[in-house]
């Protein structure tokens, strides 16, 4: 019975990156052996155990054989006879198919170390094509390691295109897709994730509403980059590493994908046109409700945010209500971050100031600070209290607008 550190921990050790979790593979053992040593079983589809002291995962060496479609279509064989090399061969990328012995020696039967040095994400074997989820994983790794210069190997990209053409991606279940998308969007370069999926054809299957934005022109006055898809990638690069914000940025311009050719490059009304598309994407991927709510708000009101200084106090207050900004300041902060990324995700405008965010934060704060108790003390109640509260909030927002209208404030 031998234990080896495997996978991402070995990869990041060699890259001198922080190691967040350690996974181990056990060669030459049975389930009975593991239980006898106090390991706790947790695996459903194959034998995985938790170490009695460290809590780290230890999996019996195993092989896999394709038996159906999609992520779960595999028959797993775990046995003391399965070698370390056989276990590593079933893994996705060479950089993830290395192991380290307990005395620190690196076991690298498939050239992972050379690919780390070459900055290549390359599949281990043709068996890669048996699991369509690996397409999303490769795109996610590309998003994570792009700052280090990593790219997907040409032969791996060719293999991924073949998998898409064979219809394998269509068998992925929504929960698995969302898990990979949500993880990828928080990586250092989420735009690379989208780029890789589009390059292999998977984006058209998984997110056709986003894929069709590429090649759609926008007015050069506001969008020097012209292409809507390019704008989305740029906006993702500008967005903070916050999942709700980045997903909202990804889908905020979906309405531009259905603008009639006859009116291009204008996209008047794209905000409202995009709402059903955002709802469809969120429903299809089973996006959590808070992220869905934020995405719909950004889709509908991002132009209002950009034009904040031009809004009448009534319109501004109506937007705050629609976004539930008074009760949910955290979500409103995410809304502003999304709109700021949209404003800066344009060629040559990455460093532009965005004073609208400060103005709208101040407006929300002023409206939220109106004290209902003071109005109640004046005798207002019921429906009349609601109206008085609206009037008071409108006044403080109007007063704020006057202070921001002074020369140099915009």
C-alpha cells in the first residue's frame, strides 16, 4: 500500500503557487484496508476516503471505461492491481497527471513537467474525449493560468472541437455546467474561459445567447472596439472577481444579439429586449436566484446608471426601488460594479473615471436615511405615510442632484 500526492497540488507545487487542497491516490489497497486504518468512506461512484486525522481525500487507484454519454457515463474499476501510471492516465491534462511520492520524488509518466515549462494545457490521452466536462475544465484552467502564459495545445483544441461536433457537450447536465461556469468566472481571466469555449464551438451549444454577440457591431462613438462580443470580453476583464458581478456583466448585453440587421449598429431598446434572454439563460443553467436578480437589474438599468447625472430625481428614485437598493445595499454595490465594468470594457477607455457610481451611492444613502419614525411623529400613517416617505426621499435625491450639478462635479 503506497500513497501519492496527485493532481492540482503537484501542479501548483511545481509552479510555486499556493496549494489550497491536497488529494491522494492509494495504490495496492482495498476498501477493507482503508477502513481498517480508520479512513472514513465518502465516495458514491468510486472508493474515496477521508483521512482520520487530516480530513484530506484519499482515493483508491482506479481506471474508467466509457459506458454512456456525459459526465457520469463511466464504469469505474478500483483494485489493488491498478498501477499509479494507469490511474494518472485517466486524468484530463498532463499538468494534472503527475504524482509525488512521500519522500518528495515527482512521478511524471506523461510529460506534465515539460508542459508546465512550455506553458501548454495538453490532454493526457485520447480518453480525454470520453468526458465532455473536460472541455469546460480546460477552459477554466486556461482562465486561471493565462497570466502565466498558458495556452491550450493545438491538438487538444482539435480534440475538443471533435467532441463538440460529436454532440457530447449536449449531454452535460445544467448543474455541472453551472459549477464550472461559476468557478471559471472567478478566475483571473474569465474572458479567456469564454474565448476557449468559443474557439472549440462549445459556447454556441452552452451559451448561444453569448456566442451570437460576436460579430455584432455597435456605434463606434460609444464602443471603439465595435464588436459586441469583444466588448463583453473586455468588460469581464474589468470586472472585480465577484461571481454575481461577472455573470451579470457576461449577460448584460444579450439584447444586442437579436437587434434586427436593418437598424445596426444602433441597439435602441436592447435593455428590455435582453430581459427574456437573461431569464432563459438563468433558468437553463439553474443560476441561483440572487445572481439572477442582479443580472436582470444590470440588463435593464445599466444605461440608466451610465446616464445617472441626466436622470430626473423621480426616475432615479424609481430605479432605486426597482433594484431594491434601499433594502439590499450589497446587491446595489454589485450593480454599480457591473455597470462600471461595462463602462470601462471598451477599447481605450479602460482607465476612464466613473463618477456615476459615487453619485448613485450617495443617492441611495440619502434616500435610505429618510426616517419613517419622524414622519409617523408628524401624524402620518397608512397609505399617507407611504406617500410622505416617497416625497421626503424625492426631496433629498433632488437636493443631492443640485449639489452634483455644480461645475466640475460631473
